[in-house]
C-alpha cells in the first residue's frame, strides 16, 4: 500500500520548515513550552538531533508514498544497543484515516530490522488520542506516563 523513500535535500528542507512549526505548536498544546519560546526551542532541538540535516548519521528520513505520491513522512533514528526511535511520523491531513500511517509504521519496522534494530520506541503527546490508538493497535506499549495538573 505504501513505500518509503529517503528524502532528498530539497524535500528535507520542506519537511523541516513545516515540522519545526508543528512541533513548537504541539509542545505549547501539551503545556511543555510557552508560545513565546516555542519556535526557538523547536529549532534548537531539530538542530541538535539533525546537525547534518537529512545526512545526519544514524537518522533515516523518509517520504511515505502511495502510488508514487507523497502522503506523509517518517523519521527513524538508530540508537545504541539495537534500539531505534521514531522521532516523527506525519500523514498529510488530506490522507489521514486511510491506513497510510499504519502501513508506514509496518514498513519502518522492516527497515529497522534490516539495520539491526530489535526494538523501536517513540513519543506521543498525551492529547493525541488518534496516534496513541494507532500505536497501541500495532503493539506499542506504554512505558512512561507524565501527568500535569494546573493549580
């Protein structure tokens, strides 16, 4: 149903421009960052994680394709001891609910195995119930929960 294709430099720049803004918004929505600091912090975090852009060592940034048409992205990083981490998966709004996210997750598992990974982790914002449901349906288990209460 979907295939994964490594991003070109141009595709990576387009991804970065959009994802930094979206990440900043998610951090604000989750109560982690203030609106004022969010964009700066998001840029800093992406620069730290991807110092050489799409060519950053042990990072694999893919376009999710359906019939050769980009429907989203997925970013896998190879950590130590056979562990991987999905830093980002995003399906374009137009294509959400069509199963592309689930298929991309299955494809990335195959790639992770080929790279020698035996475990994949990811982070999901607590308010993103749709994503949480998807990950649980694929066998991901909750390992930590951070809770906050406004007082």
